[in-house]
C-alpha cells in the first residue's frame, strides 16, 4: 500500500523539471507525502511552490547542487525534518481537505 510506504519515509523529493510547454501541476504525490508527515523538497516550478508553501524546501529545477544542499540539511537535522513534516500535514489538512472544500463550495451554492 502506498500509504505504508509514505509512513516509513522521512523525506520526499519531487524534482520536477519544467518544459517550454509544461510545468508540474498540483501533484497528488506531493499532497500524499505531506499528509503522511514527510518533510518535502520540491522544484520551484509550476504549482509546487504554492502547494509546499512554508512547509518544506524549494530548489531550482535541474540544480542538483541546490537539491543536495537541501537534502543534506534535512538528513542532518532530524528535529527540523520532524517540524517540517508536521507543518506539511497541517498545510494539507488546512488547504487540501476534500471534504472541507466540498462543504465550503456547498455553502456558496446554497447562498446563491
């Protein structure tokens, strides 16, 4: 089960590289890892920065040194890793909760 894999993972990396005609969109894999309290690192492209917000690290697309530096920090600082993982979960619950969002949309439709 994918959930079991995330639950045994401390760090998740989404090293997306944009193309001229395409950039990474929402990325369910990012939301799933954040919901599982993984500390996340994503590329600064598409919707990834918006999804991660202040709950993880962003690196420049294709810059493996930048990615290495951020990964090294998370590997060497377990307390920071845990803090970012908790922050990531809270961010998903606050902004990407399907039930909560459906209820909010329902209220909007009820008032019109």
